[in-house]
């Protein structure tokens, strides 16, 4: 949640209001971003 707020200005209410499919997509993007940051 902190990551979404800090990096993308998405509040908890905004996240929890999303359809489940969009939450899954955001989680996948988060994991990808973390992997890319480790490589740098």
C-alpha cells in the first residue's frame, strides 16, 4: 500500500475500490518493478 501511495499517489480507498482484476494487475506490476530495482 505504501508503494502505491508513494510512487503512484493511489490511496488505500482507491486501491480497495478497484475490481479484483485490476488489483491482480497492479500486484504483477509491483513485483516486476521490484525485480527490476534489484537488478540495478
